[in-house]
């Protein structure tokens, strides 16, 4: 004989009610993907690591940094810092200029602002209006 909690959980096929929003009349097909969707996803993925956010914040504060300076400031191996910088560079958030045997990195704040604009466009005005009503 199965426990009562299993029978109840397995018999109930309906999803739990969501109290955060009113249910839609009917689900509509999502709008077509745009080139901005790829840009938003690329930058979001690059910012998904707390270490990469810390590196970007350091570069924004310092204006420019050599990789070795970042390695000294972080509890990570040089190869790990270089990999994080590569991901940030590929997302367009940082730029690296070769200075002899070293690479000088700087943040690209205009790319960060572009990401913010894309995220705001994704959120739309309905979400922004909802956020204004949330007590802080």
C-alpha cells in the first residue's frame, strides 16, 4: 500500500495556483526572436558569474588594468582570470590592448548600457509598473 501523500500528489494533475499574476485568457505564441535576443543572452551569460561581475566592476573603477594586476587582486589562478576575461571580451564588455608581453584590459561601459537597455525592453513597461508597486 502506498502512502497517502503519494496518492494525493500523483492524483493531482493540475498545476498549483499562481498568486503573483492574473491568469491569461489564453497563451499566445511568443513573438519571433530578434537579433537583440542573442545580444541580451550573450551579455547575460557573461555576467552570470560573480567573478566576472567582480572583474568588470574592478575594470570600471580602475579604468584599465593588466591581467597580472587582476590576478593579484583575485583568489584565482592566472589561467582562470584569463578565461573570465576572454568571456567578457567575447561579450564585448571588456577590451584588451596588447602592450608588449602584457595585455591591458578596460571596461566598455557603452556595452553595459546597451545591455541595460535591452533588458529594459525585455521587461517592458508592464513589469516596470509592477516593480514600482512593490514595497521595499
